C-alpha cells in the first residue's frame, strides 16, 4: 500500500522546495522590517516567476495550491464574525435612525454611480478594441449556462430565516441583514433606556477588539498567501492559455485600469481632496489580496484594517461600508465585465447593437449588480442577465471560460478598491476622515512590519 505522504512528496518535491525557499526569503524580509506593501509586491513577483517555472517544466504544483488554500480558508474564517460584530457595532454607535439612512444613501449611491461608469468604460473600450474580431464560434462542450435566479428567489435568498444556519453556509447578506436588525434595535431601545443596552454595547465593543486582534494574526500571513495563490494560478494556466484570447484579456484589463486610475483616482483627488498616489499606495494590501484571492468576501478582513489603520477612516464608517461593499459593489464584475462580454459576443455572432441597446446595457448592468448581491458567481449572473436583456446568445460566455479566472483577478481588485474609495468618500463627507494622520503616513496598530 502506498503511503500518501510519500507519494505527495515524490510528485511535489520541486514545488515544495521552491515554496520553502521563497517563504523563507519573505520571512527574512519581515524580520528585517521591510514594509508590508513591499513584501506583498515582492511575493506577487516571485509567485508569478515560480508559477511560470513550474508550468513550463510540467512540475506538480499541488503543494503551492494547498498553501494558498490554507491562507484563503483562514481569511474566510474571519468573514462571518466580522460582518456580524462590526455591523452591529457600527450601527449601535449611531445616535439616530436619520444617521443610518444618510450613511446608507451615500454608500449605495456611490456604489451604483461607479458601477454605471464602469459599464460605460467597458462598453467604450470594447468598441475600440473589438475583442471578438476573428474569434471562432466554437462553444466548449462542458459549458453550462448559469441559471438566472427569479426576482422572488433573489429576495428570499436575502432574507435571513436562521442566522446560525446562514453563517454556517457562508451566506453573508442574510447575516448582514440580521446584524442590521440587531444594531437598529440597540439604537432604538438605547434612545429610551440607555442603561438597558449598556451591557450589550459593552460586549459588542469588547468582541470587536478581540476580532480585530485575530485579524492582525491572519493579515501577517498575507505575503506568503499572495505568493502561493499567484504561483498556483500561473502554474495552472501558463503562457500558452493566454494566446488565443489575448485580445479580450487586454480589452478587459485596459477597461479595468482606466476605471481604476481615472475614476477612482479622480474621485479620491477631486471629491476627497486626497493625493491619489498616496491613496493607492496605502490601499495596496487590499488590491493585492483581492487580486490573488479573487474574492471580495475573503478580502473583507484586510480591507477593514486598511481602511481604518492606513486610510485613517473612522471604524464606524469602515464597519458599515466595507461589509456592504463586499456584497453589492461590483464595479469590475457587474460593470466592466458584462459590457466587454456583450460587445465580444455580439461581434462573434455577427449581431449589431444599436445606441439604445448600449444605453440598455449600462442600465441593466447597474440594476443586475444590485440583484445578484449575495448570489455566488456575481460576474456570471450579471453577464447572463445583460446578454439576455440584449437578446444575445448566452452560449457566447463559453468562449471566454479559458481566461475568465485570469480576468477575474483584475475584476475583484477593482471591486474591492471601489469599496475602499467609497469608504473614504463617505468618511470625508461625514467628517470622519483623519486627514492629518493620513498625511503623516501613520499605520499604527496594524503591525504590518512584523513576521
């Protein structure tokens, strides 16, 4: 009988040895107090090189993938406690229901506006690059069309029926709504009988501090997790996969970068009156984790720490905006991507879209970004909704499956950064952005320089 451990080592010893060396080097940099952002960037580069090396020489990369999965699981471990505790704590700190309404309108308003702009940018860039030109109309045999949830099903999925079961099944939106109910109840009861809710508020405040400490432990592993995730991605796909659909990859990333730099940078500069370069530098850990994990939920713990400890936004605003953004802010997945795919599919099947259909595309992209909140695979669902609304063959989505995961890295980075930008904008308008501390480059309490 074969020993599984011995078998695994025999097939993975090269990738394991490479990982040990790189992780050791990253640990050495941490001990030398190299900045957190620099270590994440170095890990990203080393992971890319290592992954291409493993792919080109056809070495097994399961050990690298396992390391990345461990990191992602640790991050996901934090999501439910963070959503439940921080949303309750954020709302409980409000003095009235009027404040809650104002925060909600500002936050959701920015989410929808930026998603609409993202869809417009995706549309214009796709028209300019014409990514479907010359692509064969072959649809993969294993392609399965994602079922579009009915409106009633979407509503039912958002309403919590058993908060404990929802947390166990990873349903973030119902947990968030449950937390909203609890937070609102604390505010209303506290306005009449402050003494009756004092023990609950004290518990929530204490629990928030404990959860933040656990977050710090996991965040310290980010450089190692980033290395493993990007190495596994590069080893799986290599360079050969990119060639046939290079044009749609370039089109997507050009649109994402334009939105990232011009729209996010413009909002930060013109609305928040903050240096965009300094902002992106401070937000880099969020960008890197979102890019490698491809999950807004998995990025949530890191984003919360970045928003409060690096951008110097008040915990009250961060705790409200960040969980909401992870569930409904899809600038990349619900804005740019459906627009690019729609133009791509129309070209592949030689179908003409009118100016009115372009307008419909943008409107449907914005509306569908709300409707898919909490639905697994929001990019696939949003894209399916847009293609259906425009009367385009949804089978065309099968043509981009080979590179969808690679583009998803950029999409998720844009999603998460959009939430970070919104948190800054809302905090600045509410007077809860510590501009002086931001300008002093303070990063206390995050302990990013430690191993």
